[in-house]
């Protein structure tokens, strides 16, 4: 089955959110939504999420799932806002518990912060499936960028999050806690065993040198032949050396501090204080 896919590109974070529709019904899912956040003022905005809501409403669609490919470090999730207005269940990989345990300690969350994934409606494991109307989606556990990364294979489309980028840009970094270039290489090989004509939808694009337009759709065949990091038969040792060397030069994402605190809570803000005010923590010399 070939799902209908609508992309929403967020220029501020270079994130691509996707709406995936069953071609035989009004049922759909949303993958990797964005809540706008201005770090300097500490204010959120729902412009990006409202674009998705407007599209869903105009098309008369029914949202069944709000899916996260992983706990993003570069943007906040709009999952609770979308769920409140459109319905649907929020899903992520079951290894979210590993991420929650790691960053619960980093942000000194204490015992009130549950580290069992209970903030989400569904925790997926390798081999799980989900239905969007009459269209089946299958779950692949594809860690490496983070321990909880998933790829959702829905019909002939695979939503890979940050595991792979466009062939001319390569692959995701692996230097976050719990990341591993060796594990990422293995996960990518799993994705590349899908049929060659499988459409791959990537979670970010940064316009590789020489390319003027943003892009987010490719195929397994194109990735196997042309991905600058893993294509054309590049072996694991070469990939690991390249990835680890490159990651050592990368700065942390601008929104990593707020993103992790919010996204490990399924997009919810930390609990408000007695005056109803919400605060995010900034660990010093820790991340």
C-alpha cells in the first residue's frame, strides 16, 4: 500500500514533520511534530503545529497516531498540543526509559519524574505493528543516534527520523549519551534491507553543498548507492572512524537543553510551581 505523505518543514530547526494518510480512508498519523520555542524569551508558539491542524481540519482527516521517532535534541515536540485538538495516541520506542533515566539524572529531576515511559500512550518494540485506518505500519528499532530511535515502515514508506539524512548529506551524529556509531551502522543496514523502491522520509535537511532546495524524500536504492557516509558498500570500520571523528567537531544543538526536558515527558512541560510558573533547568558543565 502507498500512503499519502504530506511534509511540513520547520525552517527554524530544519525539521520535517510528516502527515501520513491511509489512501482508503480519512485516517492518518503525524510523525515528529514541532512546538516552536524562542530560547531568548522562554516563550513557546504553536504556529508550526497549527499548520498541521489546519491541514487536518481542511481535509477532514482523523488522527489516530502522533508518533515520535526518538527524543529529539533540536526541537520541542508538539504532541500534547496536537493530541488535545486532534486526538490520537502518542507513541515512541520502549527504550525511552533509558533516555529518561539518563537525562532524569542530568537534570536532577528527582523521584517525582517517572522513568517508565508512562507519559506516552504506547511504547513500541522491534516487530510491533500499528494500524492507520486499514494501513499497517511496522516498527523497526534503529538505535545509534539515540537508544530509543525507531523507524516506522508504513506501506512503501519508511520514516527514519534522524538515522539517515538525504544521500548527499549522510547520517546522524552519535555522540549524545547512549549513542554509538557502530550501533548506528548496524541500524542503517537494517533499513537498507527494505525493498529498493521503499520511500525513505528523513527527519531533517540542511541543504548539502551544491543543492539549492530542501529535500526529505529518497529511496532505499538511492541510499545504498549514493549516501556519502554508508553508500556504495562503505564498511563499518570506515564509517565508525569517519562518524566519531566528525562528531568530535560538532557543537551541541541550540535547543538541546529545553528539548530533552520537554520531549522525555512526551512533549509536556515540567510541573508548574505553586504560583503556576514553569521552569526549565540549565545544567552547568554537565551535558
